[in-house]
C-alpha cells in the first residue's frame, strides 16, 4: 500500500533520492513512444504531435564522458531552455531536433541555483518555439504529458497527472528523501547550503520521468509547457521512475532564462 511504499522510500540504502534525471550514455534513437489515455482537450497523440517539434535531445561532452538530456525551444533561431545540470562542465554540446537534424550549440549561460540553462543552437532557423502556459490555476489531478529523451530515446511522451504542488526538492539536504546523488561530478561539493535548492514550488507528477528527461517539457492538456522536468525520486540504488517526478514551474524557469539571456547580452 501507500504507507509501505513511503516506508520503503525512506528506508532505502543511503535513503531515497530526489535524483537529478541525467543519463550518462544516451541510448540509440528509437521511434517516438507515446503512452497514456486521452485527455479532455484532445488525444494524447494530438497534443504530442503539437509539442514534439518544440522539444530537443541534448548531448553534452565533457572530460568525464557523454551525458544526455532534453530541452525546450524558445525561439525560431535556436534559443533553447534546459536544466543547468544537463550541460554542467560540458566542453561540447549538440542538439537533435524532432526531424532528426542536429546542430552544435553554445551555452549562453546557466543558473545552477535554479538549475536552468540557456543554449543557442548554431546555424538553425525556422524552429517551432514551444507554446507556454502558466502554473496559475494548475490543480492536483490535472492531466499532463512529459516530453523528452529518457535514456536517449528521442521524442518519448508519457502521460500522468499533477500529483502535488508547492514541493521543495533540494540537493545535498540532510533529509534522505531530498538528496540528489545523481549530481554531475564535483557539483554537490561546490554548492553551499544556500545554493543547493534546485526547485522551489515544484510540480509533482506521476507521469514517468527517467534519466535523460531533464530539461524536457511538462505539458498541459492544451499542449502548453507548464514545467521543465528536472528530478525524480528513486528508491534504494535504483534510478528509474517510481511515479514521483518533479518539474520546475515554467513561470520561474522563464524568468530565470530571461535573466540569463539579458546578462549574456551585456
């Protein structure tokens, strides 16, 4: 039952972890995967078809190897929103679009405290910017889709609901259920306690989110991005979804991105 699950999460080896969903080695691309039932505003497939062109797969190369994540298109000329931990320490970044084309990207800037980064893909045009909603009026029980590249599986779409609102998910917390051992090497040690909060007022969802979904879109039934998928709670030593995922509210994500872009323009 639910009580037993909560106990298992709290008592896992080293504690359960609100783990940043970052994959070390993206898997080979596979056909788009869509799971879930129809929602009130249209079928999952219709919403997915509208959103997928605005979500990209990200591969970051660093001295430690290759890692993967996802991103959301902000502009036609290649401005992309993602998580800071997806590109932390990256020496080279590449993005893959829904049509299979790829481009190199530069990191415009990153805010580690809020776990948001902005990329600029090189030599691209005519991209489809995402449609953005707001978390105002969002309610527990609302249906959502998670769109991204879990384990390198480009264009994956999973369905669920908003399970909770106003959650706080932190890195390096003394509380086991709020720790994040999936941090990039050295990042946790570099952050002071004040800098360790990854998500304030996080959206909790049971839509399956796995490593590689980081930076991807949490979308409402109207196809609007309402959050940036960032963290998952895992039990024991596992790293897969147990139905406890967390997203940065899009209102704060966009605000952070705007500050990054403004600072880069100075």
